[in-house]
């Protein structure tokens, strides 16, 4: 049995293609469960969904042969006598029983695709570039599971990037690590997603990504739903970043739906081809947790075969896509199968990029599946009707705009703090780590001075110093994120401003002895405070302390001459020294500049 979404175009003669398509579409009108020689006589392949924990003993007691016991969903895939299936439907511990349907490749309906979605701008930096540039994002280390017919891991354009995989075939009859492709479809899809940068053949969307071949389809491109669920479970268990499924089925399996949902909730971006019979989107692409990908032609129009519907999410090139082929060669194919890995590769590039603060919904500074998905949607090139539509979804995937942070930081809370006579601290916050620059000057239109802090932070402090007192400065702040996006905040063109304070200093300390007959003695300190022009400062609070013969503290306020006389404690008349030291001088609107003091302390014997 062949699922009608598995249209295999083998002839160049388009008439034969159309006839073949019609024949297949007429044959399959439901999910049949025959024609698999490995199935035991008299038994039916099904998937049993349990309400709680799977019970393999129950299945065996009813004569069942277990193929898979899943943990990504509470279910068992097995072959059971028909009467046992009917009996189990009445078991209160079983939620539902689904036929184990066939799934098939969504094939082939041509390597312009990489260039069309601007992937080379991410890892090369120039239009049409074909080598990964130094320190460029090529999706290095991001794990892509190609759930398909396997991967030819000996192909010279794939061998270094293929890191592992598994095989699930024939209702679980085959379950091993031999994921070698025996059809070519999976190898072609793998090359689109992540063929190597090695100066031969082709290069993939994410040439630094790691590929994992999860073989669930046989040499004819046919497989079983139970094998597909096992493949999704394997990808989930092995912490893939992206699942790429260029296959489809008409079966709306609750268990496949749950498996995809679980993988997505665990941070895996799940991508699938929408299928190739110019009708509604098929499963698994139709599930809400899966990105449904349709195919465009060389004119950015929906390819004639590409499916459509409200679930359509993204489009990618799917006509005449040149990629790796079984046996070390290359071939052009067409289909949503070819479109799907373009999106999978773009997701890998996005995973490997710096988090875009505008999409960091949970604030953890790490890409999540929902964040990746949203940015792929928002950066797609709109096609068809404005906005999302049933034929083009959000539009053609744009790898460059998706994997490149083009959004500048958001600046807020700009202010000047701790203003003094010679400078201030300019502070502000950004929503992402970035550097800080303050441009300032005494005229709004001539901000000819700059101060910077190259440390990438969210809370910025830039110190300004060496400024003259009583001078008004206008300023703006700038922040640039790691990808070079710069934000400027100049207070909506009005510019921020601050005025340096007047400075004051100790002009003199005049010491004088005091006596009370022959018994007591003390000292006075006449402190004069002046501003930076030498003008006496009235009303300045002077604080200081005595040392030597006494250790008391004193304070007072200057008169109209900027002068205050402070006295030490009295002591019995003995030999020694009285020393007075100014500790601080305070007056609103002034900054005490101790570096400008003519003297800070004085003594008398």
C-alpha cells in the first residue's frame, strides 16, 4: 500500500508524472494496513494508547507481539489478532487503539535553494559566497535528526557531519544502528540541511551542523507509523535540536501528535513537509507543534504540487534542488521534501546564533523552540496575500534575517548621577548585553566629546571627568550589541543635559593659641572657604577634627567672608601641638574639591 502523499516522480515526462499521481491518489482513500510481508498471519498492526502506564503483559496475554514500548507517549505498538483488538477496546485502562498506518516520503516534485533563502549571508557574509567565513555562524554542533530513509554516511559531502543515528523499520522488526540509506531521499534531504563546506559538490544551509540519520522508511520510501513514533522518541531521547521529517501520512494519529508535542515542549524544533498532492496539509506537518513547510518554485510562487491550508507555516525552495545523492553523487529533485530541510537548516543557524533579546521570551538568554519558531515566522519574506495565508503561510524562510540579530538594543532609564564640579556618572539600562558610549558637548548640535565603556552589560555606567565647574553639557547615549546593532537615545532630539557644580576648596586655615590664665590652654582654627574663582563661599558647612593634644571634632558654617572659627577642647597647660584637619565641606549646589585645597590641615605648638 502506498500513501497518496508519497508521490515519487521518476520520469522526466510530466504526463507520466501526472498519470502516476492520479493513480496513486485513486488507490488510497483510507489508512490501510496490509502489504507488509513481515506481519504475522492473522494479526493486525496497531498502536495501543494507555491512559496511564503501558502494560506489555496485557498485550501478550491477548496474543500480541510487541514491536515498541514507548516512553515519549504511554503506548505500545504491537500486532494482535483482530478479536483481541476488539476485546482491548473495552479495557478501562486503554484510551484508544489506532491502526499502524504506513507513512511515505513527500517526494519529488531542484542548488539555488541555499542562495534563495540567503543562508550564505549567514556563514559567508556575501551574496553568492560558497565558503564558510572565519568566525561566521555555520550552525556548528547543532543536532539535526533527519527522520527519513537514512543517510549515506560515506558520502564525501556528508561523512564528517554525520554523527550517528538509528533504524526503526517494519513495525519494529528491525531496530538497530544501521541507518545507511538505501533509497537516496534521506541523503538528499541531509545534504540540503547540512552538506559540508569542503570545496566539493554542494554546501548545505547549515554546513557546520551535526546530522543524525533516523531511518524509518525502507528502500521504497515507505514506513510505518509505529516506526515514525519510535524515530521521534529517539530524537527526543538523544537531545536533538531539530527534527526534520520530509514524509507524510493521512493518518491523524493522536500518539504521533503527542510525540511531536513532547519533543517540541522539550525544546526541539519540529519541521515537516506539507506534502505534494496540491491539497490539504498532511500529517505530521498538520500538528500544531510542527512547522509545516510548503514548496516554492524559481519565481517564489507556490509549486503546483505543494499542499496548502491554514496549517501552512513557512515556504522554502522545492523545485530543482541539487543536493547529495546515494552513492556519493548529486541529483536534482523537487518536492516539499526538499523544502523541509531548508527550514530545518535555517533553524540550526538560528540555534547557533546569539539570542535576540526581542525573542528571549523567558529571559534565559538561550534559544527555545518557541522563540526560534516565532523568529522564523517574523523574518519570513511575505508571499501571496499580505500576512499569513493558506498558500504561503508566513512566507519564504529567510535564513539571514532569522539567524542574524538585526534588532538594536532598547535603551531606558537614562540619567546623570553624582554630578560634581568636574564630572558625573551617566547611567542607563538596555534589554540585552551591549557596550556603552556617551557623546557630549556644550552645544546640542556639537557633541564633540565621547566616553566609552566597552564591557557588554545591561546596566551601563560611563564616567565623565575633567570638566570645568558650572558648565552645562548636553549628551546622548549609544549601545551596540554583539552583532553590531546600535541604538541611540538622545531624548527624542531634545538631548539629555547636566550642569557641573560650582567647586569650593579650603583657601586657608589660620591657627591661634588661646589661654585661660595659667591653668588651661586651647587652639582656634579659622577656616576660609572659596569657590574656584577665589570668591568667598557663604553658608558652607565645614567639618573637621583635632589631633595632638586633643581629639575632638568640630563643625560650623562660614560667614559672609567665607570664614568660620572653630575651637579645640581645653587642656591643662602642657607642652604639645594642636592640629586641625578639614574632613569635608558641604553646600548645596557646590562640590567640595579637596584636591584644590591650599591646605587641608594646620598645626600650632
